[in-house]
């Protein structure tokens, strides 16, 4: 699998060493190359759900928001990177993974704690876990057209072009009415219905330029969609609220790296602009009526210098991010956040011993005509250690990190609190890897602690909520991952067994030492891929045990299975057809309570290579 994630041939040796080092010293999971493209999915979120320790929160519908939670630490503790530069959202701190396509991705990787690699910027150390999407570099001059039709009146058209090994451009248009049948069962109701207001239309365009020292990427995503809301029967005897959302997400990023002798230098720059129009001013809504427009800008610059000796490597990286939010929400005013980070790190490598340590400094300050939160200045350390002998590697890491309150947490009208503390995490991990040709095994045991969790809780009256630091949560778990290849078959199996406990309030007998909400004890997945000449087939299966959605014993989401399949056949050199089926057995499950997902659905795709 290492070869499938490597760049051009003239850098194969260096990239191979880097990938191997990451895999050894920290827990790393990856899907790349043919196995990635063979999945019955087009969203990066659906690829990540096959990693151990990962929970994807899916809020229903083909256009529903999809966020990632790793080892039950919370969505905001996972950093998401495209080509090594972080995607951010200063408003709410979450990244909607449903907006990013697999079409142009060469690999999807997950690192617990952080990657250990030369030329890492300070921001790459600033998360409890990190997800990396690597853009596929062009291989030749080519033009490809893709058309697809599927369930719920879903149609998609895509055009992809590349020039030599330097440029690529990609545009995609998709529409779906999205109104799928659902079933909802509880102790008080047993009903079926049709999800309404679930349509989505989006346009995506992106492109990039590459050479030996430069990687650049531009991106545009524009969508208009319905917000069906949770399945709650209102006084009108109808299910759900009515809302609409239109958004535009853009970014342009640039990365330059060079080396001379034992010295390496890298510079990253990124500018992003996001616009969101959320509208719930409809007569059908009984309680919530709003119409707001939000505009965010994000400007990032990062520099890293590395000195690599025979055994010892030293690195230093400062970076600065300026993020602002303007909106027409009553009582909120323009906010500019300055986020400065600097990290000093050292790595030692001799024989089978590898060690790495880092110290990250973070300085965050908000600027506004409103009263702002206090400045946050923190130092957070991390350390990694591994030892390899024969085909076995033992490893361990320790990391502490925090996530700052988002602008919504601090300033949103009647909800935000200026005195919120950062949410801290502390992670301990012991693991081992075993590697032989065509078989790789990973086993990790971990213990996590989270202090001062930032939560939104009701304050006495209906629709009166408040952000608070509430909670101390511990997690003990085991992750298992196995990857194998035999002739034309490849198999990826992963699983997680964990116990997550709320230790926040010893005086609350309902919640104290109770299983934390939306945290399954057991989750597992498998992907089997078969490639034979012009034929490729893939089947994937996922299991998730029951989860609590409140601390009441009866309030549990049922365990579920989900099986997907995809077959692909190249009729001729220029034409490929594929048929995929998601949720083959039509198990209509929920990831979030009262947000039922679509059941069985199909898609037929034709790819024309010109």
C-alpha cells in the first residue's frame, strides 16, 4: 500500500521513507490508490468511517452535514488538512466533510496525536488527532467525463482534465431531490414517512499546479439545500422543521519546499472565504424563525525550518492565522481572531529506536467592538517513542492539547459566554505494529482525559440555552487494524472497543460514571476489494453497537449494520461502467437521534476517458 500513496517517480525514495516513519512511530491508518477509488462512496467522510476509533456524525439526507469524531474526543479536536494545510471554521470549529470529494484524492490518512515527519508546521501539532487528504498529482495529459444517476432522483456530471504532470482541473455538478422514506420506532411511536425538504444542489470546481517544489490548490464549492430537521412530530401533526441553506466555500493555497544539504525549508499560505445564508422564516415553523448571513475569511501563513543530522533532527516553525466573522445576527458584531503558534521539535533516530518531542506555544486573541474573551496563551507538550526489531515495532505517545472556544461559543447572542475556558485533552497510547510482505497489523491501547468540556445546556426555560464548561470525561479503548493482500484480493479490517465515562458531577447519580453520550462500546468495519483485469469489485461492511443519546436508560440508539458494494468494468479502453449499492439490506439506522439516514440506494456511473 505504500507505493499507492507515493508521488512522482523522481521522489519515490524520499516519500517512501517518510511514510514508513509515520507508520512506525504513531498510529496511522490509510486508504489509498485503487482501494480508495473502489469504495462505494464519493465523500471523504464515508471513507473515514472505515478507520478504527472513528465516528462519523451524519445528520441525515444526501446533503446533511458530516463531521468526524476520533476516539470520542469531540469533533473540534480533529484537525483536517488538504495537502498539509488545515481547513478551519472559526465560527463553530467544525468541518463538513460532505463537501469534499474523493474524485481528486490520492490518499486519506488518519494519525492519532499528530504525524511525525520533517517539515511540519506549527498548526499540524495543534490537534488531538489529524486527518490528511492528499490531492492526486496528474500523471499525463488526459480528459475524463463522468455521468451518474441514482436513487432519489440523484444526477451528477463531472469533467476532469490534466496536463502532463503539472496541472489538473475538475468541475462537478450534482442535484438530488433527496426525499427518501424513513421509519421511526420508539416506546411511544411507530411510524413511517417521507423525508421532506431534503433536496440538495451543488457545484464544485477545483484545480492545482505541481512541480518538484510547489503544490498549489484552488477550490470552489457552492450549494443550495433544504434543512429537513430532526424527525419530531409537531403540534401540526407533521414531521420536521422547514429551513433552507445556501453557502459558498472557497480557498486558494500554496506550498513551497526546498532543501540544501542537511537543511530543509517549507512555506505554506492559504486564503479562504466562506459565506452562509441560513433561512428558517417559513410559516410551517412553529418555534424557530431566523434569517442570517455569515461571512468568514481566513488568512494563513506558516514557515518551517528543519536541520537533519545523522541521528538528530531539529525543527522550528512559527505560523499566523487571521480569521474573522461578520454576520447580521442581532447583538453580534464583527470579530477578528489572531492565532499565533510556534513549535520547537526534535527527533532522534538510531537503529531501531525512534523518538520525537515537541513543545507548542499558542497565543489567541479576539478583537471586536464587543467585549471579548481574555487572551489565551498556552504551552502544550507531546512525545513519541518507538522501537523496532525484526518485523515488530513497539510504540508509545503522550500528548496534551486544547481547543479554544469558537466564536459561536463565546459571542453568539444569548448563548455565548466570554468566560469560557479552553477544552483540554490528555492522551496516552501504547501500541505495536507487525509487518511482513502483504500483511500489516496494528494494535493500540489508549487512555484519554478531557477537562472543561464546552457544552450547550438549557437554562431553565424552553429555548433558553447557555454555553458552559462542564465536565470531565475519560476514555479507555483498544484499536485494531489489519491490512492484507493476496494475489488479486486486498482486505482492510478495523475495530474499536472503548469505554467512555462521564465523571463530571459526583452529585448527579444519573450521569456520574454513566456511558458518555453517542459513544459506542464496539465498532468494526471491513473492506474487501477484488481486481481482475478490467473488472473491480468491492464490498464493505460496518457495525456500530448501541449508544445512549441521554442519560436515561431507555434512551438508546439501536446497534446497526451497513453493507455497501460496488462493481466496475472497463468495457473498452475509453469507457468504464460502475454500479454501486449502499445499505444493501435496507437497514434504516440513525447516527444522531431522530435523524434517520436513507436506506438502500443505487447509483450507475459511466466514465469516458478521452
